[in-house]
C-alpha cells in the first residue's frame, strides 16, 4: 500500500487513523455482526453513533444549547436554496460576493426573493475580502450571507462582517473545524463535510433555534424544512448514515489532537511553511492579498501556463496529487486541510524549490 500526499480541494484527505479504524470495523461494527452501512438508522447502535457525533461536535465548537445541529443531505449547494426557503420571511437578503460559491448562493437566493449584493471582490478576481465594516444594508433583510473561506480563490474572512444586528449566515464548507469559532455570532453555520470533515454526502447545519419555524416559503418541500429535521433529530428519513459515522470518528480524532485551538495552531504553522516559500520564491507566487489568505486553500502560479502544467505533471509523478487549480482560475492550488500532515507541505515546498532551480 502506498498513500500519496493528496492536496485535493474536496473530497479531500482524511486522517489515516480514522480510515484504518473504519476498515477494522467494516465487517463487524463492535459486535453487531454487521457494517454500519448495513445497519438500521433506528437501531440502538446507530442511535449511539449519531448522538455521540453531535455531542462531540458540540464540545469541539462549544455550541450553545439554543443552537440545533442537523446532519442533512444534498451537499452545501442544496443549502443555497434551503436557506432562503426557510429564512426569507421578508423575501429580502444581503449577499457578500467573494467567489463562485457565494455567487451561486446569491443566484439561487434570487429565485426566492430579493437577493442584494452588498459587497464584492469580483473587480480583482476575488483575490481579497472586501471591507465589510460599514456596509449599506437595507433595514428589512432577513439575513446577511457570506462564504467564509473561499475554496477556489483561497481567501478567508479574518473578521466577520458588521451585520448591524442582522442574522449572519455562513458557508464554512472549506474551513469547518479548522479553528475555533464563536457560534453566537452566527444565525446559521453550515458546510458540506467533504472538504475538512468526512465523506461527501453529508452537510452539517448549525442553526439558532429561533430561526427554525413552521413558516417557510410556499411550496417548500417537506425535506427542505429545517423544522422537520430538527424535530426528528436528523432522522426524519434515512440520513447519510455511514457518512455521519465517519464524521463522528473525525470529531473524536480532533478531540484527541487537542481540539480546535490546537488545530488552529497546527494549521497556521503548516500554512506558513508554504506561504513563506511563496513570498521568497522567484518563480512561484501566491495570488491572494496577504491579510486575506486562507489557511486551508493556497492558490499559486508561476506566471507561465506551460510551466504551471509542467509543474503539476512532475509533482504528480513525485507523489503530490491534485495540485491543479480550479478549472475556472487555472494555476495551482494546494488544499492543506486538517488531515494534511505538515510533512506533506514541507515535502511539497522542497519539491517546489528543486523545480524552481531546474526551471530558472
Ligand atoms: C465545495 C463547496 C461547495 C459545494 O459543495 P457541494 O457539497 O458539492 O454542494 C459550496 N461552498 C463551498 C465553500 C465549497 O467549498
């Protein structure tokens, strides 16, 4: 068996320890004589799995009691519709456009009401986070929407927007559990888990209780109502049971690493290795304004498309996988999520150094 250094933006690298444990339990989950995949989601064993997963997540993120945790399906993209369907009481919401995922959510929001662009960094290909300290926000918006970490462009909100008292909704797909968060600053925090937590097929929604109401926009399908899933403890229908099980293992792994404070420290140290190199390199350069750099997704270029392609090809041959930038922006991107060991980044930088020397 040989494992590569996987820099994929998602689905992405998972802790080896978690994968091994899942492999060990594949045929017989703790004396049940079956795999978690084969198990009723109403069984005693599964009840423990989903309840422990929620409890561990609550502990990791310090989630207050007046927030609910929902394990749902449909990916992050389904939330682009579910959020307005459930939250747009005044049919009006403000969106901050910092990249493609925010834009997609904004476009989806327009289907259901008045989605207003209140800030954008489109003028410089989303290479920075706009100043959101004093935005012009209409009084009657139902929420303000951000994509907190922009997976494709490699930017991250280091300070949250001044919402002027409005509900903040954040897509944290690509920075979920990478550092501590103050849950109370948000109305809704949600993310697809396939970036930093688990296998594709699960989306976690952390939502303040008062935002969960019976009234949704007319025509909202039952499956897209937060209230149904909250009332049924994420077991209204069959949940993505195996995926939630793996997420639960990752939560336990994170606790063992020392929780989110430790992850933040580790992630900062890890990202610094790569950013420091990009800042000194004569060949490679980062594409993001320094103060807005993501700890999770690091885009970079050589400035020459042919050289970029050569680099990606040679890196792959050397065991560094998935370094190609998103198809919409080109160049390279190294996603260095929680489960990427620092040695992976050190070895990548070593490889970049020798590539630079050979191609100077
Ligand atoms: C990947 C990603 C999405 C889309 O996730 P799906 O689960 O594929 O719908 C949305 N937002 C962000 C920030 C992402 O990184």
